[in-house]
């Protein structure tokens, strides 16, 4: 039996003689019941087996998940490191921490036939080749972004996305929660945000918003899949919807009406008004209190309606509001034009694979101010860029489509020549939703290209990313993911 393609590519894979077979009697033995239940929930639908989860001693035929501090000695002391040892008797995952066990579970899934991903009973021989895998990620931050402002998507769609991406070891979900076209999260004391501010979207549909409990549910579900939610409230531009709700946030005399087009760069908060900063303090404070992860994203992109001299005054203040609520600020790369950010502010690179218009200087400025970078080069990992010309969804402002073959065709360590790997948190693939209206549209743009991103964000060096991703398509098929061109 030969090993299937594993994606992301593990650090070391040592194939052995023999096979382990999952049967009706296979139990999951672990003293981490939540992880055991999760693994059972992954394996049950296709196999139809029970997968009793229990603590105690393992017998032949069992799958074992165990915390083992020593596993760190062979993998490096990383939270997501794990070992997976399969022989004729057992499949055993051990790791220094739960996040590593979760990562190891995803690898075990891929050692089984693709039919394991079916949500209804499937027939296959549930066999796994004997193997020893020792694995840990290259980058700590492996993200995907969903824009729920241009078109609104609710809890169910977001939870489905979380499950679909967790299978490929994506561990951050950035939610773009506000833009010109809509404000998408409830904030106590500012009720108009989710009335007039949320009733529009691109093309004039109904819009919508997440209640506090919706957002809590998402954060909780994401955490159960070891995914950190990164909330973004975009400012001082991309704020038309907030100003529809509260015109006092706008510069004097500005005319504010709901916006349902897809232009950018026409809105700005008032930089002088005190109410602007009271508002930001309330918004950041509320969302930060609901968000267990360390980050709060302030946007800061394309603030073309904000005067240059005002932009940095604003970003100095706004980034410090974020740190005052205990979070690390993140901003799109333009924040690197400012020299007085809160120390440690993270920058999200969204220029091209060859830096344009001073993007390299902006990246360096962020690193000098103590921040790291999240890399999202637009002509590689912007998943809203069409996968092929004429595709029914997506934009093409990068000048050309982004086919699967291009997604991993760059090197994170040399993207910005003077920013080395030690200053790179990781890679994130954004999905802006100007053209995206349904959950099926999300699948069609995110998959399979996100797999190439997941591969390069986890693995030390991957070659032939396109062929590797194609090998995984039967798994996406079995899982019912309606992926786009590959
Ligand atoms: C640029 S990239 C934007 C978004 C658009 C996107 C469309 C960035 C930080 N801002 O406002 O939705 O292009 O691809």
C-alpha cells in the first residue's frame, strides 16, 4: 500500500511495512475527551462505526491520542507539533499540546481513503499504511479571511468554512466585519449600526449582522477547531455604513447615503471629532471582550478620502486604543507609512509578489516599530481574484487571473528582501466578497486554491504544489465542497 499525498506536507514521513485497519470495534482511547469526540465525529459518518471514546489502556485496534511532553523533543517545542505512529496494531498520535493532537488528527484523516470525508455512509477499505510522521509547522499564522461586509454571511456558513479549512491545518479566521456597504456586528450602545448600518450590501440585498451571541458561537466553534478568530473593523476609510448609522462620525458637511456599489476609497471618519474615538473605544472594547485571540485588525487600507497628514494621527490613536484593550493591533500594509504606531502593531502585506509603490518600505517600517508581517500578496493568495479569465465569480484588478499554479509561486522568506522569516507571522488568503453571494460561491473561489496556501504556510518547502493539490480533489469531492477550476 503506498501513502497518499499529504497536504500540508509533513516535516518527516517514514513509511513502514504493514497496515492498520479501522473496524467496527475500533475505539478512540484518550484522556482528552473533546478531541476524542471530535475525531469520532469526523470518522463516524462515512464508516458508520461507533468509535467509542474512552480513557485508560489501549488495546490492539485502537486509535490513541495522548499528550506527551517528550513528543516535543523530536518536533521542537511548538504548540502544534505532533507525532503520528501507525503500525499493524494501532494508530497513535502524541503531542505536547492539544493543538498538536488536532493537527495530527487531520493527518490521520488524509491517510485514510478519500471516502472518509463523505458525510453519509460510504464503502471503502478503511486501511492506513504503517508510517511514522514527525511534524510541526513552518509558520504560526496560517489564515483565511472572509469579508462578510460586501455580502453578509451568517453563523452556519462560517462554521462550515471553519470545518472545511481546519482539515488543512488553517488556524486563523480573519472576519472583515465592516465596510462601506454594511456594518455586520452588534455593539451595545450603538443600535443604529445594526439597523440602518446593516441593511445594505453590494447589489442592494438585505444585508444582515452577527448578534453578540452569533459572534460568541463562531469564536467558540472556531476554538474547538483550534482556529483563532481575528476580527476586523476597517477604519478610517471603508466606513460609509458606520456613518450612515451615525452621521456625527463623518467629517463636517459630508453627505452620507447607503452604498451598494464596489468602489473603494471614498469614505473617511472625522479625524478631529472626539466622538470618533469614543466610538472606536466602545467598538474595540466590546469585540475585544468577546475575542479570546490576541489580535484586533484595524483595517487602514485605501483611506484615500482621509488627508495624508490625518491618516497617521488617526492610526497612532486607534492602534493605542487597541493595545489599551489588551490586543495586538493589525493593519493593512498602508499603516507602514506611519512612524508612530503602537509598538508591535502587525502589518498585513497585500502588494504583489514583486513589491509595488513602496510596499517594501512600508513592510520594513512595521518591522522597525516592533511588528511582524502577515503575508497576503494579492497576485498569489487573494482568492477573490478569478482563478481563470471569464470565470463567473471574482475580480481581476491584479491584471490577470490567479490560477492554482500561481498561488504558491513565491517565497515568503524573500518576498520583501529585507524582511526575513523571523519577522513573518505567516500567510493569509483573503476572500473579498464583492462578487460572492452564496456559500457555494465561497467554495468555488476558496477551493482548491486555499490548499496551496495551507501547504506553503505549514511545510518547510513544497514543490509541485499544483499536482499535490490536485491529488486532494477526491477528498473535497467526498466532503461535498463545490470547488472551482483546478
Ligand atoms: C482591495 S486589499 C481592498 C478591498 C477590496 C479588494 C478586492 C485591501 C486591503 N482592500 O477593499 O475588496 O481589493 O480584491
